[in-house]
C-alpha cells in the first residue's frame, strides 16, 4: 500500500488480497514490535535525579559540591506516545482488546509498564520527591491502588445486630401460603 495524491489528506492505494477482496479499513498501522521493549525502558526510571550544587570561593575555585534530589517526570502513556511520535489514542488502542488495532504483545508490555509506574509512584512518595497529596491522588487515579475502608456494624451498646428471617412464602397477614 502506498500513499497517492497531492492534497493534505493522504489517499491510499490498496492491493487486493489473493481472494480478490480489497482491505481498505484505513491507513497502515504505525505499530512496531520494538515498541514493546521501548515502553518498558521508557517507564523504567528512577523517580529522582541528584543535581550537583557547586560552591565556589571568592576567587571562583570550586570548594565543595552538594547534591539536591529533584523529581523527574512521571512516565505516562501520553509521554511515551509523544516520544515515538504517535498519537495517544493510537498507542492506547494497541493495548485495547476490543479495538481492531489491538496487539497482544503490546498489552503485555503495557501491563508491565503500569506495574513499573506504580512502583515509581510508591518510591517517589516514600522518599518525598513528590508532594504526598499529589502522589496519593495520582496513585488512586492511574493505578489499582485505593483507600481501603472497613465498616463494622453493631447493635445497641455494641451488641450484635439482631436479624429476623421472614419466610417469603408466608408473609401475608393471615399466615397462609401466598404462592398457591
């Protein structure tokens, strides 16, 4: 398949398959199998960098060097799409089982990348390079992490709740079976 035409919109000339049917479902995919390794490499980074802070004397000589821990950008699918010069929806569709652009191997790589991203957030939160509120909010919204709330119900003065089971077949006022 090759693009034809000179307008702003590309037109594609499709080759016929052996059975004579032309497949003209859209432009060729931008998917490459190497993206599976690239997405894992892109997400697999430390949540911080140590930036040198150099201290000089009055004559301009380096006296000592401190390091400041600085947060790096959170790796996201949007950023990965930018890096490989493909739109976010296109990259998202590669891992969507219900989409015609689905690639099983990319879904597996993306799933691994999401696990790495979750660990990135945990580590960033633990060492304090991201604001704790931001870390919690982001973790709840882009990972499987949630607040866990447990509720225990008790009766009056902490006693167990009394449960009364009603026979659904004999619940009319005169006690006769209502199913007959």
